[in-house]
C-alpha cells in the first residue's frame, strides 16, 4: 500500500483530515433496521477511508466516534456503541498494525469502562511505531471539554510554579490539548447534510477548510473522499492574509 500511495498522492491535498461521521442512524432507519445496524456499517466505512488515505496524501485522519453529548442517547444505543468500540479494537488491531496505521485516542477517558480504556491503551502501544497513517479516534470527546481540561492543567502548572501567567499564550495552551502531538486539521468533513461542527476540534480547526456533504456516513465511499480532497486542493487558502 505504501508504494501505491507514492504513485497516486494528490498534490496540494490535505495532510490532516478530520471527519464528523454523521448519518449512521438515519442510514439504518431508511432500511428498517435498528440504529446500531447503521453504526456497524459506519465502522466498516472507517476501514475503507483509512485505507484510502495514503493514495490521497493524507497522513493524519481524525474521526469523531462518540461525543461528550452522546451520553444523552438511549442506554441501549450507548451500550451498543461501547460494545461496538470494543469489537472494533479486537477485530481491527492486527490489520491496523500490518497496514502501517498508528492509532491514538483523544477525549476524556474517566467516564469510559475500564476494560475499554485498557484496550485503547493496548492498541495505542501496539501501533506506536507505525507512521504511514495516523488515525486519531475522538471518544467521549468535546471541544469545549478539551479546552476546559487543558486550562485546568495549565492552571495547575502555574500553581506549582512551573509556569507564570506571562508564559501563557496560544502556543502554551495548545501543548495541554489532547491533540498536542498532531498538526491542526487542514480539512474537516461532515457527512449527512448537516452544516454544523458539533463541538469538534474547536481550537484546532480555526483555519481549517470545511466540506459539508449530503451523503450519509455508511455511503461515504473512498471515491467521494477523493473528490472532497481534490476540491480542497483547488482552494485558495490565505489564513487571513491578502495576496499581493
């Protein structure tokens, strides 16, 4: 796969793509199936898009799997999703390792089941030497929650005398975010026709390009992923400046 990626890499395309994977439930309901059936189909689509990344020159892929607000869903759906996450880790671990994918998880792990957290830690360690694609899974994640937790850690460092208020700037705060080892996303995609960011990577996406597509996540194919990446490559990104 690495050799093919070198031959087909998209010039000028995004290096870091973040995806709000929306529409699993509606996809299932349209087929008369329970919502969890859609989440299972969505998990399969994650594999397809991860495998498509090298061909598009995408080195970093961050996916929104479960938000801090998703706990408001029915207990049946939440429990089913947690079971799905555990099955995904077991089923995909060896494939991710063999395909050069490094996996990280971001979000607040305190509320998650201890067994799931242990599996997350193990997968991160197992794939820690991979470098072809960096897959980051946002699990029990919210942008405001992340910034709040970062601010608390920063305040603690000041209390301990390791930093002063004069040391605090945007770069300093960024070091305390869950994503401190990752570059900011170049492109954020949201599927299913909704045009909102839903508390996802609020700090990191300050200058990201956004693409809202009507396709429900389980139907979001590698071909459509390639189309969106190509569209990004054609955009004129000025980061607030004016070209002269």
